[in-house]
């Protein structure tokens, strides 16, 4: 029988640094939405704590923990992010319960301006590691606060060049990871030329940018950029252009409904897309996506995989929340690898994909490739 999950909620004192949540964070917005190893192929070799590469001289490393607690710090009291934070919390504590260690975990909820106070609470308790923040602006607050922090696993990342304190590692569920995965997959499939059809949203621009950087960095020619325009005349003109100069593949940096609209106009060209831009398509839309290759988290692509048998399967009304639940599952298993400091090496076949510890203190994620067949997204390797 799975141990009951015990959740202790601690309310921090009044906030000390106001911050506005970033509603465009891919982990939590509407577009895509966000210590024991588990026996699923994870290989951990903990080692002595070290400063991140390029850390300033005198950068502070946390003192050794005085308790075995893992603190999950989430904006549970901020209405805009409450559902997202709750999904992460549920995944985190379900993973802890499956490991029989839920009693070693606490959750500290905070409101919009309370992240600094929440981390002060965790520090005062001598936690082994803190998991959070979830919101990008909250992470920036910590980066600029110059406060003493416990070892911290942030569930977001900064994209403006602000350096993070030595105590912070990151584990973001971002579209940039999908862009890199798709570029590597297209190159491995033999593509030499690719066109990028890009929507106007910041999320789609970031997908296109990360794809292009990985593609050219691996030796591919600079992709041709095509702005998405749903007007019939524009789609017809795009089809003529693709027919004149046929690329080996196209990246659909658009959401699911727009991808289904584009599909008839690109013909038989291999098409790639990110699952983070798709939100549970209708049957009709899914059938129109037939043949499109999508990078998705294994929790959604292969839900019956044996490595997930120990975890509770919860029902969510959106794929975005399901992805955040999976983020919580993997976040616990990463946090569990922190002893008196972070691990030297880390590999996990997780709910969000293959997770590994990369440079610059980032736990990097690579999703799996699926393909739409007869209205269903199935693993590419199992497709007929």
C-alpha cells in the first residue's frame, strides 16, 4: 500500500521584496502552461558542493543542512498561479510518497510578494534543499536579493542574463529544451535544409530561436523563416514557395490548431512541433495533424510505461497541468539526490523526459518524439 502523503503548509511572514509574477512563463501560462533515488535507471554520484563555473569570487555556498527536510516553495496563495502550483505540489508529494519519504518534505506557500520570506523560512529550518521558485519573476527576486539561501532547485530559468547565486540550480520545463531536441532529431533523420514557420507569441519565438541555434550549432544551414499568416491567400502563397524550394523539413512554431491549419499546405514535407505548444487537441484537429512529429513529455506520450507504475495517475482538465504534475514528480527525485550538497552527476529517465545535470548548474530535460497517427499521438519508434 502506498504511504499516505503528509503535507505540512507553512505560511511565511510578511514579504520583504515585492515582485510581479511573470504571466508569460512557459511553465505556468495558458500557452503551455509550471532524498532517495528511484529504481528507474537513475545513476547518482553525490559529491562535494562546488561553485558554478564563472561564479564571482566570494560567492556564498550554503552551510551544511541541520535537518533532513526538503522544502517545496510555491505560489499557492497567488490566484494567478494557484492551479499550476497545486499541480506541481501534487506531483512532488506523490513521488515522495512512492519513495516512502513524504514525512521528510514540507511545502511553504506564498503570495505574489512573499517568495523572499518563504525562502527565509526554509533557511531558518536548516532544510537540505529548497525546491522553487516556480515563477520567473520570483526567481529574479532571489537572484537580486543577495540573501543567504539553502541549496535550491529552481523550477524556472532567467533569460535576461541575470546571474544566479551559487546556491541555485535550475530545472525548467521550457520550450527551449524542445527546440534543441527537435533540431537534433531532424538532423539525425537526415534533414539538411529546414524552414521555420513562426507564430507571433513570445513562446513561439523562443521555440524558433532555440531550434535555430541548435540547428546551426550542429552544422545545419541557417533556417529560412516564414511568418505564420492564417489568411487563405497567404497560406496559398506559402504552399507555392515551399513547392519551388522544397526543404527537407519544416518546424511548426505554432499552437496545435494552427499546426492543423498549416498541415495541408506543406504537403508531404516532414513537420516537427513542440508538445508544449499543444493543448489536448480535439479529435478533428488531431486527425489533421497526421504525420506531424511532436516532442512531448513521456508522462503524456507513454503513460503506461513501467517506470511510471509506482506513481499516481491523476486526472487534469488540461495537458498543461499534467505537464506541471510531471515536473513535480521529477523535481522530487532530483531534490532527493542532494545530500550535504548537489550531486556531481545525475541521469534520470523521468516523467518529463531524460534529465541530466549539465553545465551552469542546469538539470537539462530532453523529451521524446511522437507522431500523430489516425488522431493519436504515439511514440515515433512504434508508429507503422
